[in-house]
């Protein structure tokens, strides 16, 4: 096991001990309940990440340099952005949305929403780069989906924003094109979900920038953060 994985395993072990000791405290002590629940979610996230880091469930593991799991605030962030899958730069750095499309998303978060990248959670449907940046195949999505589902359950975002049709289809089964379904609230497991354009699409179609921005503004209104 790598040193980073060892460290994560140790944190997960300590969190589990913390949960056990918090569980031993009488349930009539209400302030400790959320702490225990939170620790459990953190521990869940770390164990999902550990599983994903050694995953060989689909062919994408054969060509990856990194497993790109997710970054940002993992404790009830206002927004979790869900993209399609890592590109070349993400595969190299091990972090989602750090290439050209990532620069656009980061500018929208920082300059547009006045948040930091660390304030939100950012992840993808598939955690390994599809060769030539092709759309992930259905069996690749099916193999990776449990990681995405588990990470969203652990992170508990206030709103999920799906970037592009593949992310929307993976989470909700929605088959429609993103142009038709964007901007309309949906739900995934009770979390409000806003589908919008993928930043890579906006780089190719400047006319998508305005609706993308409208969708993010609507998310901020929903969160009561529109004047932030
Ligand atoms: N496109 C994605 O869908 N995800 C990334 O992380 C980068 C580009």
C-alpha cells in the first residue's frame, strides 16, 4: 500500500474508533449525534476512495495513470459538480477538471459564483480516463457508478449539478439531450439536481455559455446564496 493510502487507512480507522466511542455515549446527548454521523460519512468516503484507487473492474484501469476520485469540500458542500470522466490532464494530475474545460468550470465557480474550488465538491461519473477522451461505455459507467453513488451519499451536497448528458444519464437514467433537459430541477435520492451543459461543450459552442450561467444562478438562488 502507498504511504498516502496508509495515511488514509489510518484516518479511516481513527474515524471508526471515534464513531464507536461516540456511539457508546447515551443517545439522549443530542449534540453528539451529528458528529458521529458526520464521522461515519467521512469514513465511508475514505473507504470508497480506497476501493476506487485499486479498482480493476473495467478496461479503463489498463490505460490510466491515476484514479481521479474527487476533490473539494466533502462535508455538505453547497454544490457537487459531476462531470463525465477525466481527460489527459486530469489523468496526469489525479484531480478532476484541471484541463481546459476545468479552467472554464473553475472560472465559473470563482469569478462567477464567488466561491473557491475547495468550497464545492467536484467529481466524475468514471474515475479513470477513457482513451482519446471518448464517452465512457455503458459497462464502464455501470462498473464505476457505485463509487459515484457512494461518494455523493457520503458528501451530502445541498445541490448536485450534472455537467452534460452522460452525467445526467448515469445518475437518473434520463435519455434526453442536455439542450432539452438543462435548467429544470430534478432529484437524485432526494438531493436537488440541476442538469446543465458540460464546460467542454461550452468551449465548442459559445452560445451555451449564457444558459449554463443561468442554470448556475438558479442553483445559487435555490441555495439562498445569490448575492454572495
Ligand atoms: N471533463 C470531465 O468530464 N471531467 C473532468 O474531470 C475533465 C474534463
